[in-house]
């Protein structure tokens, strides 16, 4: 006769081992979360260092050195570098290693051509789906940029200026546009360093404010025109030559 008290007593030992306990599942989930958090943190720190011009185009990103700095394995660093390479922020050179991307003149032109096609579409979609919350986020971000300019914090100005365009794409609600805009923004930051475009003229203080004003008034035509003029100013401020100095990776990522 079946006795429910004996249920599971006759299970094979191997089957019992294949059934993870609740604490075991939680521990595995925590490990995955920690791994993902570490990966994302390292990615963001390298990404921001590039945006803030602390890592210049052509800088070598030595796996062993980065592993020491972030206290992780070289395999973890390799994963992060592969992700950055997928986004064209880093170049992986066989037998030589990883380097911060160094866009050519032709690539620079391609980036601006892409931005002139994408950003008007971003603005149209953002205006069509505009909410008070979205407008507030844009305004708050612009306030941070204005504050950074007043403090003459050039690194923050460069980072926040690039992030403004990524934020607009994110708020527009199209994930594909947001991914593309993030990549194009960081490539533009690299080009500003590479071709010695002065921040004061490449990203003028009032242009983002004017774009936000047009968005707030739902004036898509004006917003698009202002954005295209903004991109013209950035591109026209770039020179055809630039140089990258050797850098101390540990100094850049010092906590």
C-alpha cells in the first residue's frame, strides 16, 4: 500500500543530487548577479573613462594590467573588452591586444552621416511620445551639464554632453535607436579627442537648452533643425590630425 510518508525515500541517490536545494539555487543566483554586476561595473568605468577623455584613442588596454586594477580574472576583462569591441568602442588586434578605437577621417564622416539620419528620427519619436516625466529628465540632465560648465569641469561636460543624446534616444522608447545612439555618441567623443576639437566650440553651451525648448513646445521641425546645426558645429570644429599620449591605466581607474 502507498504510504505518503515514504515519498522520496526510494529515490536514487544520483537523482537526489540532481535536485538543487532552495538555498543552493539562491546561492547560484547571487553568484550570477555578482558576476553580472562586476562585468557591468568594469564596462561602465571604461566607457565613462573614454567619454571623459581620460582614455584617449589608441590607448592600449592591457588585459593583465586591467585585471590587477579591478581585481578580477583576465577572462572577465576579456569579456568586457569583447563587449566594447562589439560596440566599436574598442579595437581587438590579433596578437597585439585591445586598444581604444581610433576612428579614421572616413569613419568620422560616416558617424556624422549616421547621426544626421538617426537623431531627427529620435526627436520626432520623442516629441510624439513626450510626457512631463520625460521632459523633466531631459531638463535635469541639462542642469547637470550647465553646472559642470560653470564649475569648468571639462571631463563632466564632455561626458554629459554625449550622454544627452543617448538619453534622448532612450526616452524616445526605441531600443535599437538607443543602442545606436550610445555607440555613435562615444565614437564622437573619441573623435573630439583625436581631432582636437575644443569642447567650448564643439558642443556649445546653449544648444542643448534650445533643443529641449523645441521639444517642450512639440516643435519637431525646429528641434530637428537645431539638432542638425548642432552636429554641424561639432563636425566643423574638428581638425584633421591629433595625437595620443601614453597613459597610466591605474591612475585613470584609481578609486
